[in-house]
């Protein structure tokens, strides 16, 4: 492909979209492996969904915080994390979230330098991530955990990139490449989530192990909070 054709494809989003689909496929494959391991270790019912509708989130928030105003505008609006939302189901059919996964790849400058092109401004993946984290963090305010993890890779996340501080800000100034499941602070003010970011691509097995640890610890949290008997085994 000629350079001008590559640029045209990049402007149209073709290259970025192809990369995104590959990243999404990897995180979904890792998630399937996590589900298999969870079923082998815990005799619980699991439920996965690709999106979390805002009306569902607001309905639960109104129930948990009846004196606080909440709103949304459209029934079809939703949060769509790349790896979806994995939950365990209790005897009343209520879903308790045990894992939410995002996967972001950002940065084309390494490839552009190879092609002899000038650097571009760094992308918007992190800004989009920030919006999702606000919604997901709020959705889980009534729980004592935030089982969220985002894997980020690409040249924009090299150790000398200032973009990392954008990620740190979303993480409420927590450390990167560290799991934060439980809120921190004297009153649980810091519901951070886990952000694993680096330049090198995250491999499926690496993501699987981190995701399994978060999901497994989340299950134990719900067992402790509600009692294991509240969660019947699959039929």
C-alpha cells in the first residue's frame, strides 16, 4: 500500500479499527478462559453482558440512594466496556458484578517514524476511557469493591510518555500496573480500579491471570458480604 493510501486509510479509521477489533478479540478470548477457570473453582452462576444500559444503572442507584437525584436521557444509552460486564447471579436473579474489562491501544507514532512521517498528536482513547470509568465507578458505589481493569498498550504508553499521567488521573492518582479492588481511604473515598499500561502489547495469558485474580477476589467478597448460600449453583 502506498504511503498516501496508508494515510487515507488511517484518516478513514481503517487501520485504527482493525487494531481495535484485534485488541477486543484478545481480551474476549482472555475473558472466556477466566470464565472457564471460575466455573472450575466456584460453583456459582455467571452472567455476561456486552453493555450496561444507563436506565439499569440509574434504577439501581435510585434504590441504593433514594434521597439523591439521578437521571438519563435515552433508553438505548449504555456503557460498552471492551470486555463487557461479568457478574455472579444470586438466588433472586440479581447480578453482582465481579469483573469489568477494558482494552486500549493508543499510538501510531512508532509506525509513522518507520515510514518517515512526522509525529501526530496523541489520540483520544484515554479521554473515552475516562467517561466510561466515571459511569462504571458510579454504578458500583453501593458495593465495597470496584472490579474494573483496563489494559493499555502502544507507544503512547511508553515510560517516557506524559499520557501516563492522564491514566493516573483517571485512576484517582493510584499506581499503574497494580490491582486496586477495594476502596482506599478512611471512608473509602478512593474507588480506583486497576490500570495496567505499558508500551509492549499485553498477551492473552497475562490479561487472563490478572482478570481471574480480580474476579476470584470479587466472588469471595460477595460470599463474605451476603453469605455463600445466597448464590446457588448452576442448574
